[in-house]
C-alpha cells in the first residue's frame, strides 16, 4: 500500500494535534475545504492510524511512530518470518556446497574432457565456472560486433568477477572497435579493471578459468551445437599458450594507434587470407565483418595495388612487403 499525504491531510493532522475537539465547520474554514471533505480526510487519517475517534466530538492524534507500529507492525512481522524462512532454506541448500565441490572434483578426475550438448547446458556451466573462478578468466571472442543480448548478459557477470578481485583478460577483433555497443561494453569493463586488447584475427572462441579449466565450442561456426570443457593438463597448456600468443600480439584498448604503416592489421589479415585462396564468405567470418564490408575492403586493396585479379594482388602485396 502506497501512502501519500497532501497539504490538506498534513494541515488537518496538525490541527487535530493542537486541538482535539475541533468541529468540522471550524476545520473546514481553516483548511479551505467543504465540511464533507473534512469528514472524508478524518476517515482516511483514521485508517492510517494517525487519528483515533474518542467520541462524536473528539479526535486524538497519534504519533507517527505509534501509527506505523499499529498499521505496519503485523506486515513487518510477516516479512521477518518470511526472511527467516528464506535464510533457513538458503542455509539448507548451501550446506551441500562441500558435497558439490567434492563431486565436481571427482567428475573432473574421471573426465578430463567433457562434452556439453545444447545452449542451456553450456550457459549453466559457464555461470557455474564464473561463480567458482578465484584468480583469473581469460577470454577470446571472435566475431567482431557482439549482440546487445550477449552484452547485457556479460556486463554484470564481468563486473561481479572484477568486484571479487578476479583478473579479466579479454581479446576481441579489431572490428569490435567500430561497433558502438561493443566498444561501449569494452570501455565499461576496461574502466572497471579488465584488461582488454584487440587484434585482426582470432581462431576460435575460448574461455579459460583460473588456468585450470577451459571451454571451447564444438563447432566454431555454430556455437549452439555445444561446447567442450577441457581439464586435461596438456590440452590446457596448449590453450593457455594459444591465448598468450594472440594476447602478446594484440593492441591494448587504450593504446594510441600511431604506427605509420601503409596497411592496417585488418587489411594485412585480409590479404593473407586472399593469398591463401579463401573465399569472401570465409574471410568475413575470420575478421568478424559482413560479406559486403569484406568485399569493399578487398576491392579497395585490389585498387590500391593496381591489380586486376586476386592472384595479381597477392603478388604485388608480396613485392611491397605487405605480406610475407
């Protein structure tokens, strides 16, 4: 119940405090309202336990604290009983923590590589690993622009991890810098304490928790199929090494890009993929941009090289030292 008292209510309450035997006509004159309105207002203040009618002519004003106790006391007691009930149920559930962690350890020992089928299973496992993370979370996110839904889901989790003192290192494609929602998200987590870098090419999505558990997609082109949880030490070492290889070559989010080059990192990557014979659709997936934008980049590179074919563009790029 929302309680709103206007000026007339307050003035009536004050008048009843000052003089308990006010008549309706006198109060109506003082408040500038009709006598019927005084009667209605008195009834409302009585319902709020601010007034108590003693007899036909006497109304006693109660203190706000007494009124609150009378009106809300039972509701507060019910809330307290509910709070205690919730606390007891939470305690009963959290009492299983030791069993859960022990069972997780046994599962980890039994299966160093675990396949997760379906999006919901993957999401539940990611939430679980994030909640258990103690020291670090390293992530590699290809695809360039991130969806609004993904950003809304990730931002509070990232800030919660940072708030617990967990170190976050996040790798994104350079093209993410050109997407307003994504760059805003990257700046938000960077300002909150995360280390963020971008690079022109990333091989696949990777998440590594405490350097002890990693998650990679079953299919890099269709992450909805599921994922693989990796706890096997040799595989973990490989994934950690792969992350650091790309991390060391990436550009910090807040670094000034003043390197005088004829070619951007993104364009250099496109040229390498062209030289490898990749189709436009494949190149677009690698760099996280649309096919249309990718073709525009290819067309511009071909024009700048004065080439009439992809093969000729590759030869001239090599001659200029643009690609090795």
